[in-house]
C-alpha cells in the first residue's frame, strides 16, 4: 500500500504493509495498528528544476544567491552552503514567504522563498 503524507511540510509517498499487530497505549481502550514501513520518498511530481545564481555581494549592493526557476528568479531565505555554486542545477520544493527582497539601494526586488527540499540535479 502507499499513501501521500507530509513530513515537516515536504510531500512524500510512503509505501507500507499492514500487520496483524496492535499496540495499546496506557490505560486507554484504544489501540494503534502497527505497520511495516517499506519506503519513503519525496513526491517528485511536486518538485521543480532550478539553477543557482550569484549576483554579487549584498554588502556591495549585490543580490547574493538566487535561484532561477523557469522564467522566475527567487531569493532563498537560506541556501545550504553546499549549493552555493554558480550555475549549479538543482531540483527543489519550496514555498513562498510572501515577502520580497530588495537588492541594496537598487529597485530590483525578488520574491523570497523557503526551500523545503533541495538536491543536486546531477547526483
């Protein structure tokens, strides 16, 4: 069997088998069915491909690390160090923070995103 779930906000597909075992908790008359977990994987239908970009040091009015997704460019609120490589292709799952990021004193603004899952496309 498999079902769709979210773990820490990340959509995953869980494959499992039911067992005949149950577990009773404390003095409650309710019991829980025990399952055998077979596999958990990220739901790839919700992932998108992106490209890491570096647009200069923010302290010098640059935009820092950005992610290009299709025709859109986003400012991640946090990008793991191992992904701070210019032109790195990634797959990711993200959500909007509903905030914008302004680059220094310029009028350039990018929508901010929170990365929930990211992986090197080539690994």
